[in-house]
C-alpha cells in the first residue's frame, strides 16, 4: 500500500472509531425519553447521566492516558479503548436503575478517554500544519455523522426492539471494529512535519508540560472559550429531544429524524466550513484561524435563542439549522491551533488538557445545570413543559462568552507559535537545568 493510500486508510479508520464514539454518546441522549419513563428519573438525574458522570471520569482519565500515548503505541491504545467502551455500551441495556446506569456510563468514559488525544496526535503526524485544521475538520465530521446515525438508528431500533436491546446492538457493532483497527492501522512517525527545532526527544515530565501550557496566553483563552462553547453545545444536544417532545409534541421517531438533520447535516457543513476558513485565513494572518470562530459563535447566538423561543415548530427547526451550522465552526480550529503551539512529544497531552476543560466544564456542567434549572422552573415557578425552553436559552448565552474569548486568543497566537519564539521544549529544559 502506498504512503498516500495508507494515510487515507488510517484517517478512515480513525473516522469510524470516532463515529462509534459519538454514536454511543448520542443514543443515551435520544433514549432519555423511554429511560425516564421506565426508570422514573428526574431531569437532574438525566443531566447527570448524560453529562456529569461521564465527563468527570472521561476528562480526568484522559490526562494520564494521553501522557502515555505521547510515549507509546497510539494505535493499540485506540483499539483497546474502542473495545472497552463498546462492551460498556452493550451492557447498559441490562441496567436496572440510575446507579447501574451511572456505573456503566463511567465504564464508557474510561474507554473513550484513550481515543481522542491519541487520534489528534496521529493526525498531526499524518498531515502538514497548513492542512491540519481542514483534515481535523474532515475527521471531525465523525461527530455529526455519528450523531445523525445514532439519532436515526436509536429512534428506529427503540421503536422496534426497545431501548435495552438498542444499547446491546450498538455496543456489539463497536466491539467488531476493534480487531480491524488493531491489526491494520499503522503507527506513523512522530513529528515528521515538525521544524528541526521541534524534533527533539521528550525530556520533561507532566508537571513541566502543564506549567508550560498554562504559560501560553493563546492556550489559556482557547481552553476557556472551548469550555464555554461546550457548555452551550452539549446542553443543546442533550436537551433537544425532550424539548421538541414536551414543547412541540413531536413523537420520538420524528424527533430523531429532525435532529439527525440538525446535528448531522448542518453540523457537518459548519464543521467543515470552519476548518477550511480557519486554514484559509491563517495563511494571511495566524490570528485569523480563531477570529473566524469568534464571529461565527457571536452570530449564532440570536438564531439559537429564536430556535427555542418561537412557538412554531417549523420556524424552530429552521432557526436551529442555522444555529447548528455556526455552532460547529470551532471544532477544527480548537484542535488544530493547540497542536501548532507544541512539539510532537506534547501533542496527545495537549489535546487531553483541552478535553479536560472542554468536557468537565462543558459536557459535565452544561446538561446537568440545564436539567437542574428546568426542574427549578417547573417546580418553583410552575412552568411545567415550558421550563426546558428557558433552561436551554440560558445555556446558549455561553456562546457569546466563547466568541469573545476566541477573539482574545487570536490576538496572542502569532507571537506564541514556535516560529515566533524559542522552542517550548528548550524553554522547559532551561527551566529544569
């Protein structure tokens, strides 16, 4: 197999692994309705189940696994992670109550913690920096593809065989993919596209890497911006199905098709457009990579508010299509830009730090706090079915904050890239000597 073909094949496998990652996350969201009905859960419990319990373990465990991935075989880590989280997904169908569901979601989180940082590191060794945001956006299409597939499959399977069998079927499919990844994906050469100054062996520990990352203003603003946007994004994605069911009275099968379009097709367009525009603008001005994201998120917020405040289901979906497109502009740049700031020996760990803040503050708190607010509005203020409408609106306002933070990060990017300053590993070595 030629080098170019092997590179494309590796990217395809990474895409499929990530797609299963998001399928497994999505089905718990779309199946909230029957799970709540059968197990008698509250909105706060559902928020903790779909967000907080998963995010705490996933985010914190990703740091040591990523540190390991920077020093060992990334392909084996990805294959093992896929097998573990798929088994946990299959077993979710056996859960008899909230506690069992939480434990199994923690098991899924343990597995998924090893996949994304290792993938980001591999992609950085497959493609040159000038194309990296675009390629990562292409790989990131696994998110809308996985969500669309998850919504459609979960909605149809639940109607046919119930939510328990749905978890089992999806989990078994993921287990079947793991041996193919292990046997046929090759480990790329680390740092092959790095400038000579970056091609040095890692001689620093985890604490030194963390200290160095925190010293980069660009990185600090990026992770704070990503956390705010993740808060809005995961709140919307986790609560869209209950919103359209309660407020607009749509049946689950219909909701799953509409959300497949919003979170699948529209998000895919936004994700790819954001990556391409980021790379294009970055050729003229490095800060343009992030200003594209800032403008998109600020422009998105009014459409998102209109989506949840209008009384028309058709208008809500139309506004939602625009909001879903703009919401995902940040995906490629938030992965690609931190990779530009560090050498290959830090890349998996750098991605893990982004994931830590992104998921712990975004995925962990977003759905949970939104569910708590919905319960509060329903019980204390008697809003009942309307409570979820205003709870989600409050979450979308975090996109405005994210846009401002991305704009601030852009102002520091040019002088903090390796070409404009001493190499970070040299700086750390000097600090250690």
